[in-house]
């Protein structure tokens, strides 16, 4: 789908610098994906969310898994 949008030039340039994406369509697509992911994650966390003090074990396993994958 094609659409026309007005984007602040400075905001677009900053996004280009931090992502390295020069294609504006890809940049907007990535921004929309990031916005969707953020909002979905926020719905699964309690207000002020994060890892509870007693839940550090599951966090440790997750971090270990990331290291094993080389991420």
C-alpha cells in the first residue's frame, strides 16, 4: 500500500543515522514494527513492570541462552 506522510526532517535524519537505513520505506516499516513490539510487550508487563526480585532465576536462564546463541 502506498501512502503519503509528513515526517519531521530532523527526526528522519536521526533515524537514518542510528539505524543505518537509508531507504525511507524500510525505515518507516522498521519503526512500525518496533512500535508494535513495544506496545505488545507493555501489555504483558505490570505497571512499572520488570523482573520481580523472586524471579531472577528465569532471567538468568534467559541471559544464559542468549550467550549460548552468540547474540
